[in-house]
């Protein structure tokens, strides 16, 4: 799925390490969603990454996700994986 593709992409970013991605979706079609797979739209991204405690790594993750989905940073939540 899309989560697995995003995980594989992010794991190649320096300092990120192991990653788990959860996509938040909404079946409604509104103009605020940034990915449309037909009937389900992604409205946010939650990322747990080994390097999620480093501000530089967080910025790299945000930039990668924003470039991929053209989504604002406030729709991306990144936390350090335990």
C-alpha cells in the first residue's frame, strides 16, 4: 500500500532509520485533502521514526512528505520511535 511505499522512501533519508507510517483518511471529498485514491482521501500523515528526535531529521522527513504529497507541514506529525 501507500504506507509501505512512503516507509521505503523515508528509510532512505539520512538519519531517519526505521519508520512506521500511518495515513489518516476521510471518505469525504473535500478540497483540503492532498491525496485522492478514488473514494478515500488522505488528510494527514503520522510518522514514527528512529531519528524522529533530531530536528534536522524531522525537517528532512517533512520536506520529503511535502514534496511527495504537496501537503502543508501542519498535516504531518513526526515522533521518535521507541
